[in-house]
C-alpha cells in the first residue's frame, strides 16, 4: 500500500507565501486570505460529511454517489481512508483490509476513484450497510454486450443455477429459431402487437436491433419482481441498456466482453444461425458496441460461462442455493 499524502488538497491549493518568488509574483493579500478562508470552509465541510456518516444521518452509498457527481465538492475531496474510518465498526485495520481487497490506494479521494474501483466500493457498501438495513438487496442488472459474445448463454446459466433471479423475457418481432419456445426465450409477436405494447406503455424500453427486428422489455413483470424484493436480470442490447439507465438510474449496467475480437467472430460464424448478410450486419453493430464499454458500471469477460455468470450474479449479491463463498464473510 502506498503511504498517505502529506498535504490536504485544501491547504495544498492555497497560494504559497511567496518567499522564493518575491514581491511581484506574490498573490495579493486579499487573495491569500480568501484562499485560506476557502480552505478552512472546505475542511469544515468534509468534517461535516464525516460527522454525518458517523452519526448515520447520511448513507455511505449516497455520499459516494455525491462524490462521483461532484469530485471537487466536500464528498469528492474526502480521502477514502477518512471516509471508511467514519463508518460504523470500521477502524484502521479494517480500512487497510478493505482497501487491499478492493483494491484501492489509500491516497485516493472519493471523487477520484476509477470506474471499477467505484463499482467495487459501491457493492461493498451496499452489501455491508444497505442490505443489513433493509434485510435484502433488490437489484436490477442489465447485461449487454456485442452479438455472439454469449449473453444468452450466460443468462440461461443464471436462470438455471440462480433461481432467485428473475430473467426478463423480452418481446420480439423476429421469428423463433429452432428450439426456441414462446414465453420462455421470447414472446414472439407481430408488428401490430408490438405497436400496441409501445402505445400502451407496456415496455420499459425497446429498440430496433441490428437494423432489423424490434425487441422490448415488458415492464410489469419487472416492477412486480422488484417490489417483491427479487433481483432482475435483463439481457438486452446497448440502446436498451441506455434507456433503462435513463428510466432507472439505480440499475447496474454490465458489459459482457469477448476474450478477443477474433474469438467473437469465431463464435458468430461458428454458431451458424445467421446468414452471411446478417453476420456482416451483426459484426458492424458489435464494433460500435465494443467501443461503448466505458458507459458501463462493470465489465465481465466471457471466457468461461459459469465464471462469467457468477461474476454477474455477484453484482446482485444473490447466491446459488448451495453456493456460498467463504471469502465473502471475511472482513465484513
Ligand atoms: P437475438 O435475435 O440473437 O435473440 O437477439 C439479438 C439482440 O437483441 C441481442 O443483442 C439481445 O441482447 C437484444 N435483445 C433481446 N431482447 C431485447 C430487449 O428486450 N430489448 C433490447 N433493447 N434488446 C434486446
């Protein structure tokens, strides 16, 4: 672990006293006074955040989210170590353990965490604090990623092995492939019925995928499942994922990535379910989708289906019936 920074950014940001630079470059007295007042105010604001966390009047997740939205604010400039040590039952040793496990350098500030660090810290906070408070954790997870990456296979593995998770069944205007069952793989509908679903606001999101057929997520089963405290998994395309994010900001967006581009092409051609024209269209969409990875909260590489499924499910904090990893309980 690295050693903490010596300087508080608030004091570091204050102008120097100007011994080396001489009179001409020395900031006017009034500026120095203002900067010093601002530094004191910033320190006070951070102290107030810490006091609120310690008193439980603000939730750690809410503070983290505020820091993310405003990295220069009191929450954003709060050191990760100060943040963690303000939380109930977390002292110096526990803080060091948590930072090693996540892993996050102890010099980091809440607003300066990387995307993945932030996602891991958020998961940790949710499990440790929110779950204990509410008794369960309800999650909406959106699994997206390029064509043929294996979203369907990972989603099916989750349906079979993690019965607590509701796998949303989409409506589509495309025709069933051999072996696909109406109501299980999709609700296969015609254009008129799809138009009606849109008009009656029965879809949480919908999109025309690969420039051909329309796909949409029925809203009612999801709202029912979330209200019952179940976790829900949507396996949809990028356009749909963006719509869900806009409609439900708490949704966790997971990007399922192929081990490599060549492997993606091999899987698409290998499964042989699309014509050459359709394959070309899907690979063109895949290029665009691969470029969008940064929009996601988490990235899972699909090298092994059970492993990828477990990583996705870990984000929902639900477990297979007989699966419980000892590592989870350590330090929490
Ligand atoms: P396929 O035709 O191979 O079953 O699916 C084609 C694409 O449609 C996949 O990328 C899949 O994720 C996406 N898709 C399936 N259901 C939905 C949905 O309800 N909404 C959106 N936006 N995309 C979907």
